C-alpha cells in the first residue's frame, strides 16, 4: 500500500486552545506542512498499512479507509495526553461555532479524568447550570449508554442534539451516597460572558462566565455602567471567575491588561519556536488602582487561570476561594487540507512569576470553601434570647438596618462573595480610600 504524505498548503490560521475541550484563540501559523526533520519510521508505517489491509480483509463487517484512518489518527493523539485530539470536519466546525457566543447543547464544559467524563463547569444560564450540575460531577451514562472508556468526543456527541430534545445524564457527585439523574432539555445556548451589579454602594461585582470574542469589550462597558450607577468611581471590585472554564487566550490577556499598568501577563514555552510567546501589560488601569478581589474555585480553568495568575503575581488583586482546576497546557489547532484539524499540545503556559499551573492550579491568597450557611446561624447566631428561661425585654423590638439584613442574606446565598466584599472594605480602609 502506497502511503503519500501531502505537502499541500495549510490554512494560515492556527487556533491556540486555552481549554482542552473547546475554547480557543488565534495565532499566526506556517502556510505549508513543515518538512520532516527526521526520517519517517517506514517499518512502523508499513505495519500500520498492513494492519489496515488485514482489518479491511478479515473484519466481520465492511469498513472503509476513511473510518480506519480517522480512528488511527485519533488513537495516535489520544495516547499523548488528555487534550490532544483529531477533529474531523464537523467537529472542527463546532469548535469554531462556540466562540461566537451562540451554539446548541446543554452548556457543559467537560474533560476526561482517568477515563471518566467529568464536568469542569456548567456555563451560566444554560440547561446544565439551571438544573444544578456542578464542577466535578462525573457523567456515567447518557440516556442508556455507559460512558466508561468511551473517547471524550464520542461522549460529547451523545449529549449534543436538536434544541428542544431531552437527554438524561446519570451523574456521580462527590459526597453523594449513590448516582442520580438529570433530565435536561437541549437548547440553543446564548452566552452572555459578562454580568455586573453593585452588591453594595461603592463596590462593584463583575462576573465572567467564559472568555469569548466580546468579553474584553463587555468588561469595559460593564465597568462604565457600574461607575455611572454608583455616581462616581468604585472603591473596589470583585471579579468572579468561579466555574469559568476558560476560552479565548487573547480575551483573557486583554481583560488582565485592563487592570494592569505594566508587567508580564503570561508566557508559554514549547519545543517549537512558534509555540513560545510572552504577553506584556500596557499602561492604563481602568480601575485606577482601586482594590480588587478575584473569586476562584475548582471550576476556574485555563484562560481564567491565566487572568487570576496574572492579577495575583503582579500584586494587583487578592485571590479568594479554593484551588483552581490546573489546566496549564496550550493546544494548537492546526487546520488540515481535508477540512479537519489536529489539536496538539504544543506548550505549557506560565504565570508572571514563572509558575506553571499544570495539574497544580492557582492557590488562593485567602482560602474560603464554598458552602451555604443556614439562615438562622447567619442571621442571629446564639444569643441570650435563645436561652431557655431568659428574662424577657418588653421594649419594642428594633428592626435591623436594611444594609445589615442585606449582608445576612448575601452571606446565606454566597459566602465567598460576602467574604470578598469584607476584604475589599478592609483594603479600602487600609489604603486610605
């Protein structure tokens, strides 16, 4: 069997992924297939051709060359690391669609850990998030199909479908005594990557659910709106990157740059010269130095870790929450002439201090676990009035001030945000602001 290695032109765009499963960023690329630097192992190539011939000749059912070649390429890349993969034409098109902030599905970012399909994070406002799926959930079955040992792309394909159709996921959650099911209705997902509000006068809250093409502009617009709503400059800002699975590398760099005046944002190192890069901040902090706290958790991954790491290492923000996911490798997606693409791990990225977060994550400056407090415990605690036989006070009971009741409610609903605002207030006082 004659094996021909094409030297036809590549597309001129290479896509650099900041998260293993889906989101990506654009970078320059060579326009032709690079010449081989070492001789091809022809004996092994002949072995592959011989195996293909035997399968076509003796397999119980007919199988075509395209199926065999695609499977061989997938197997070749799957043996390297969890993020390298081959994308056929349809999968590559889906990869490009998701950066437009509009696509169909459940709204789950997933990865594969020890063969198990595991949720990195549900995306805000999607069917998965509304149903209560969480980072770390292990998906055991999709409808009646077990996922154990199934390649990630096939598992994802099972979860896709037409908007309006339903799918049932059997999920194992840490701490649960047994698996349980979610029945979700597929929908066209419209991503609003930036949300903002003023949780307290003078203090802004900015939530980034994913880094997409319009995120950096969305951040600037949201901050301008917060300043207008506050009738003046903000005293501090909480940047919420919890359950942010990553996204476009350039968007993460641009958002980081918005809050920095100078210094390194991120660097990447690989074997090939084009896999190495260094991104610097430019002058202009849109908060004018106001204190920042960044919220992170185990669902904070990849591009979101780049932003958190840059703001931490450049001493621009305090990081509060729990250790992040630890996705520190960069995938280059190389379009192929037949319409598919290779997604290949080409480098590791590093925070400004030179720290690789691969499998380590970002460790918060202030560790605050995620939990919800019982309303009575937060609102009142143990007081004299709780003690049996206490002396009664017949004076009229004063109502708690509105801001105190709001604080109690926030602590019940989102304790990490409650603590972040307390830290911001302390930083404001310490800074004389």
